[in-house]
């Protein structure tokens, strides 16, 4: 590691980005969840021991490097991006299930995994509850990427994302207490219990305060600028500043980032950001999150292959079993008194509570002399691999089995009519082309075309009736048409600017007008 110069490190980083981008592009092309594809390919690359990639794998799987990249470099960006775009209204509408899962569910899972690990895995007290803490954090990226392709109810996605944002912070706090203070607190008895509780409250509260103050301050700052590149820089400073400041005073950096981003995206977006700024900030963090997630999951796949699981299959089996049972208890118990949550959703929350990069980064951050560290590495990596691959690949069939993927009423019929109409329109165009090229007579071509046109007319009548019965489907088509119309207008302005028919000032004004309309469509 010490022999690597900065130039070589940059080269390795660029190679990693190229591999991650290629895998992500292929997965998206075939409509597959890219995080799972990255983990699998990363694991395969690690197992094949490809000599040309040896320096890259050695660099990435260095524990300190992995920990720094995941927790310090990528975690603030991923948390900030998710919280930035989560409306207060959605959180407020779903606050009961989100808080129940994030707080109640996390503590239930923590207690069950902790005591079960002492009993079944024969872990020491600190090791058992460290394992409990790292397994309490959920990673919804894979699940949410599947949701987007299936049109799953937005409320379901909001609850899963909301739970992850808050329980990540709690899991990190519980991890630090378990790893570094648990023995001391248990030796003090009830006094230790009080001290542990106070430590937890202090770390969480300070994180909340730092996030709220910085989020509010940067929101006020946006009122004095209408310059989206500058406001994007503000958001970068806010996310990383909140995280590092909180961590420097032993508060929760995760909670600080989430709170700061929520306030900046909602309050700041309301009082100080133009629609153009909102869209550009959102687009910037979309790109940042995609890049970060792609690298994170590839790195997880590479890191997993460094673990030697020989003679540990029994330990791994019971660890996975404990985590699955604890998650089930956590979900069904914490949501027991919450109304308006279908049982099918609870099953999705249960099976969709995947573990990810944060769990691995936390276990790698343990001191090398921590008792039971090697066994913790083995079970943590094994559970994460099981979770991302087996649970991740089966979540889509589960959604279909439970009927959660059903879209708006009439959606299937709508798609069927569109397919039939497009097929018929293509057939009519092809008949006209063949008639011209092969000199087919009008009598023959008209007879064939008339048949197709009658079927097409029937399809249009069916679509009109469907729009009458389900006006929301018509509205979606109108929104799609308006978006493409606005894209074309944007390109038309670019063409006028290139040909020097209009000035850059006029082009900028027109672009802003078009962007504002696009934002309005997105908000609707």
C-alpha cells in the first residue's frame, strides 16, 4: 500500500469506475437490479484471481481503504441524495410505520440477534451485540431499483427508504456503544445501563441538532443566490460538513446528514431554490449516487472473496438463520398496531430488509485486536452475500406472488392495446413501403391496408373507452407527450444558439423556462 503513488491510485480508481460502469450499464440494459449484478461479478473477479487486476483488488480490499471509501467518502453522499429528494409530506404521511420500523424494529432486531448470537454462535457479549448492530442496518438500494421497474406503490417504497435512512444512524450508534463501551457499562450494572442510555441519547440528539442547524443555515443561504452550480457546491459542503463535524464531536454523522439533507431539500427548496436549481441539484446527486452505489457494490463483491469460510459453515448457517428470524420478529411486532399496512407489504418489508455495504464497512472498522473479529468478519460477509444475492434475486418473484406489483386498474389492458396499435401501425407503414418498392397494385395493397386500419380503429376506440374509465392513464400519456415536447423545444433552442440566430442570454432564459415546466411535470 505504501509503495502506491497518487498517480497509480488514480489509475486503479479509474479502472474500478470503468468496470463498475460497464456492469451497471449491462444490468440496466437487461432491466436487472444492478447492485446484485455488481456484487456477483465482483465476487467472480475476486475468485478468478486475474493477475492484471491483482493490484486493483489488493488496493480495494485493504480494510482501511474500504472503510474510508464506504463510510467517509460515499455514505454521506448516498444518505444525502436519498434524504434530499424525500418530501416531508411523504414522511409525515408514513411516519408511524417508518418510526416503528426504524426505532422499534431496530431495537427488537438488535436484542434478538445479540442474545441469540451469545447462545447459538458462542460469541462474547461485545462480539454478539456488535454483530447485532451491524445486522440491524438495512440497505434498500437493490429493492428500490427493482421497485422502479415494476411500478410498486410509492408508499411502500417510501416506508422502506425512510426506515433505512433512520435505522442506519441508530445501527452505527449501537455498533460504537457495543464495540467500545458495552463491557464497561455491563460491569456497572444499573448505573451502566443508565450511562449507556445517556450515551445513546446524547449521540443521537447531537446528530439531530447539528443536522438541523446546518440544514437550516444552508437553506437560508440559498435565498441569496440563484446560481445552481454554486448551490450544488453548497449541498456538497452541507452533506460532508454535517457528517464530519458530527463525527468529530462523537455524535452521529449519519443522523446529522439525513436531517440536514431533509431540511435542505424541503425547506431550502421551498424558500431559496428555483425549479431549475432543484432539477439540477437532483440530477447532480442522481449521478453521484449511481456512481457511488456502483462502486460500493462492486467493492463489496471483491471484498467478500477475501474471507476464508473453511470449517465455518455451521456458524454461517446459524448466523443467517438468526438474522432472518430477528428481522421477521422486528417487522411483524413493530407493525402489529399500525393500521393500513397490508400483510403483503409486511412480507416485503421482512424479506426486503437487505444488508449491504454499511454492515461490511462497520465490521472492517473493528480494531484488529477485538475479540472474535475474524468470526465476525466471516458471518457478516456471509450474511451480506446471502442477503444481496439470494434475497435480492427472489424479491421480484415475491412481489409478483404477493400481488404487490399490480399497477393501476386497467394498466394491463392499456399496455395490451398500445402493443396491438403499434403493431398495426407498423404493418400499415410496411405495406406502403413494399407497395412502392415492389410495385404492388393498389387493389391488393388497399385490401390488406383496410383490414389493418379497421383493427387499428377498433384499438383506438378501446383506448378511448379505457381513458374514459381510467382518466389517470390518459393523464400519464399526456405527461409523457409534454415531456418529449419540452425536450424537443430544448434541442431547438440549442440549434438556434449554435447557428448564432439567438444570443446566449435569450437561450439561457428559454432553457430556464423549459426546465421549470419539466419540474412542474415531475412534481405533478
